[in-house]
C-alpha cells in the first residue's frame, strides 16, 4: 500500500488499523500552557506514522516526519525520532497511546501522549502532547497534492554518518582548528565544513561549532556540535582517557546551553556526561585548561533547566544546595589559567558572589568568604561530585543511545 492509499479505504469503517497507520497533515496548531501559539502553520506538511511493535503487548512505535524538508541537524526528514508507546485507551471517540513510565534519574520523566481523535469512525485529527505544558494538534489533509511530499522512509543506521576513532595526527588537527578559527566569513567556513572526510576529531567539530555560532549560523553549529558530542554517548574508556575528551565535553556543553530541548531525561544524562568529560580533562591538566574550567562553570550557570543542575549536585549532598561555589571556583581558575582568554571571568565570579551574600555556606554567611576561600571550597566540592558521577558514568548510568541523542535536541 502506498503512503496515500489508506485514505481510499471505506470512510465509514469504525476500525482503525494501527499495524502501520500513516496520517498526513497539512495544518497544525501548537499550544503552550493550553494557550494557542499564534503562528502560521497551514500548508506545513507533516507525516505521523504508528507501527505495531508487539500486538500481543499493545506496543507501538510512533514517528513524526517533516514532509516539507530535511531536518536541519541529522539531514533526514524525520522531525522526531521513533518513540515506543503503549495503547492505554480505546473508544468510539478516541484512541490514546502513551510512552512507558520510567524513572532513571532524579529528574521526573515527562511522558509523551498521542491521541487519535475519531469522528464517524474516521480520523479527524491527532494530538501530540509533549507534557502538560506543550501540545500540537495535527489536522488531516483534505487538499489535492500539488507535489508529492517526501516518503515515510525510516531512519536506519546507514543514514547516520559512521563514527570513526578520532585522528591521531595532532599536528593536522591543530592546523585545521587554526584555519577554522581564522575564517571570518560564513561562505568560506561552509566550504571548509563541506569537506567532511577530513574531520574525524571532536576538537575540529567543536571549533566548527564555535565558529558557526560566532558567525550566526546556528544550523551548521548544531550539526558540528552534534557530531563532536557523538564521541561521548557511552562509557567508552578507550576514548575517556584521551586528551580530546575535553572537546567532547565542550560540544555537549554548547549543545545544552545554546539550543532548545524537549527530552529532559536525555538532557539530564547529557549534562552529566558533559560534566564528567570536562572534569576528566581538568584533572589531566589541573589549573591549565581555562576553556574547560569556564565551560564547566557555564554548564551550571547557563543551563536551561536549573532543576537538572540541582539534581546533579544533590549527588554530593551539601547542606546548602548552592551551585554558586562550583561556578565561582571554576570562573576564577579560568581567569588565572596560563594564556587565559577569559579575563572577564573574574568580574562574573564577583557578581555571582554578591548574588549569594545573604545566604550561608557550611553555616557561615557567604559574604564572609574571600574569593580565594570560595575557590578552595568549590574545588573540594567539584572533586567530590566528579568522583561520584564518574563512578556512575563508568557503570553506564548516563549512556545515551543515538536515537535518544537525536530526540534530546529535537524540534517539532
């Protein structure tokens, strides 16, 4: 059956076959906090596909496709990677599927829910709820197709660029990074980026991400950082003990702080991975890697979900629960590191110190601590937290699959 053939079936049937359901929409409405977001989404083609994973257990796979264009990150027309869902309700008005309940970390798991709304036995619209705060209503297309939208082809392993072990030619990596860093116009940078076969190193991807962000190209920045971050999705100790682990951590840090996320569970894991990698790099060269220190500080300070940072530091179980000592110690070390480019870090640290002047740290008013004492306190807490999270990392607690990684930086 072709992707449009299912519309030719008898419209009066009251049986909706979920074995391989394909729903095509050319109009959708987004809601946030149950309030409609005023934006134009008509003639925006989307494909929703539901496939049976296990009929006996009523388990299905849901995939959302952008039928207008490829995704700006993984260059396929899948807008949201496949999600496993259970059938939880069926009646004459609706069919409801929901992602499985789970609790992997201290962050509450946000369930996705899919509601197929029925009218006279046919599908009227499908609602995707990402949480109680965000939902999209997809309306069935009744238009004649002027052009055939892209197909519902599934993303398979061959569609994603194969991950190679990073280049061991340090001289070449440094040379490429210098070329990328000195490139001041976007057109030339894109030409260099197009030569993908030479770029099998997270440091190069990180430099691309930084340069694209500086030139205002967030799409290519996200693609480059995504590729650099792929080197750190699991506890691969052959990579973990390499010097370039710093740049894997920085790629993840920039993805987390620069781009929007929907999958908070995966974001928790990616935050932990970024922290562990940056901390590992710092222990390899204490007091020297100013970029790693500042990235670790901003990972906490600029994180889009402060609840995730609080959940991470709760592992260290301080009574005050403050993130500021961690941030201040890293900023000041970044400022003092040899050849540091972060001379502004000192002023930022002072500002953050003032922010907590009315609180107490270890039972002592924060304003009584000198900056040097806060560095000493923060360093001790950082080391304790790192050792705790590193143990979990090596046990695979924070491992992220490629599909989870894509979903974490997904946009609909």
